[in-house]
C-alpha cells in the first residue's frame, strides 16, 4: 500500500473477505433486527426474563446475537474465532464478560479466569492483550469508600488488601508472561481508586516497557489533563505509560447520578467535544510515543483516520508495537479488516462466558447499536453494499 494513500473504510470486499455468503446473510438479518428500536427495547427484557425463568431460549441466542458478538462460552471455545481473526492479521483480546456476584469466591474465580487468559496469550502473537475490570476482583462499595476518603473497618481493610493482591497477581503474571494487560475504566465515583491501583502496577511492572495499561474515557472532560499528569508521573517514576483510549461506556448513568447528587456532570457537554478531546489525546500520546504505548479503542472512522495521519507525521511504521487499534468483535469490521489489511496493528475484543451470564453484555451491545446515531445503520448498509457487490460478481 502507498503510505500516502488513505485507508478506505468503505472497502467492503476487504471488510467482509472472511465471511461466507451465508454468514453475511445472517449478519444482514441480525443488524436489520437491531435497526428496529421496538424489537430491541421489547426483545431484550423478554430474553432476560426467559433466562431467569430457565426457559429453553439458549438455542435461539447462541447461534445469533451471541455468535455475532462473543467468541464462545469458554476460553477453549474461542479458539476458532482467535484463529479466524489471525488469518486476517487481527489479534484477539479475550474478555471474560461475566458480571461477578460480588463475593470473595466470585472475586477469586474471576482472578483465576483472567490469569487463564494471560496463560492462553503467552507466546501467542494472535492474542496481544488481556483485560479485566477491577470490580471483578474488588467490591465496588469498597472502591467507592476508599475514593471518598472514608475510614475502613479492619475487616474492610483486609478485604481491600485481598483485592489489591488479586490485581497484583494478575499484573504480575502478565509481566512474567510478557502479555500486555488492560485495566478497564469504570464509573467516575470509583475511577480514582482504580487509577491509583493501576499506577502502583505500572510503577512495578512497566520499567522496561508498557505491560499494564490504564483506560481513559475521553467523554470525561478532565481525562486529557489526567493523561498529561500520568505521563509526567511516569517520567518521574522512570516507567512507561500504557494507555487505552476510549470514548466511554457510562454516559447516561454518570449524568443521572451527578444530577441526583447535585454535582456537575463529569461528561463533555456535546459529542463533538468528546470527539475533539479524543483526537487531542491521540495527538498528545503520539507526540510522546517514546514513553507512552497506546491502544485506540474506537469505532469512530474519523479518529482512526486521524491516528493514521499522526503516525505518518511522526514517521511511525504501521506495525509499530506501541500503537494498536481495537474494536469489538462483530462490530466495525470495515475498520478492523481494512486497517489490518494496510499493515496496522489491530485487535478485536472477544467477549466470552456462559450465554446466560453474558446476556447483560449482549443486551448492551444491541442497545448501543440502536442508540448510537447511525452505528447500526452504518453496519447494515455496509453489509447490504457487500451483498450487492457479490451478487453483481465484482472483485
């Protein structure tokens, strides 16, 4: 590819090269359904109720929405997805998407599961990252209490320390196995505690390169300032900063809670403000790439194109290990496959877990596709375009 050439995100031949006609038809009907707001709003709660009542609906869910957005029910079930993505030079980020029950047994189970994803990734170029949520291994109430500066009881202090040890066990294993690990961002009222734990891990394990990555939600108006502060602290501490840049996942909840508490919203006032901040964060990170490694977790075509331009401006090769693009499995294949085809580092988040346990995740995906202006329509129109192209026999 000519380096001055733009990567075309409209090239459906590349985007869907790995999909058979049958698979594409199936995707067509799935996205057509998700384009229907009424079906998503009524179907989601019905499915949740059916699972709670133990009705036999798994046979409907697994070959449809589950197969589109998840790799399997277990790590080993994800192997065909990992291999298929690897054929197109796309990496896998195994994402254990089961929402924990909030007790010590559940926290320990999640820790062992995350470590198992690290073991799977070790020495496997097809799995460049692992990922986890701190709320999967530490009680949310404790994280909030620590952030609020409230005194912990002896029992709470012990529980928090066990949580810190779980975080350390995960990051320590990632360091031993040379597997980069993302610590996901969460709600603003626990994020500072998560950040502090993440900085501890970075100072410990990022001495040679970025192993531990923090996640920055750029729909929050203060996050670029936080990235700049974290960069300065990394310089002072003599370690590398790992940053996964996303727009964010809790907007409606954040605004609602801020309003209820009479606090200013942490969210940017407009989508345009979030987009601008995201791109400014990309620019800052690329300008300081000697100390920062980034993953641009985005489905936004303009931001993806902007990062390509920044890399060219700073003479970074498309396959520079310090820069990755990432999208969710089953979404924005026009970005993932065209970027990978052009030689850029790309990975897909591949959620997994028992069908009934990942239903909250799947329903969020369906709602997001319906709620994000044009997202579902964009996917749907690209699929339609490719079906027409194949029907006309174009190559």
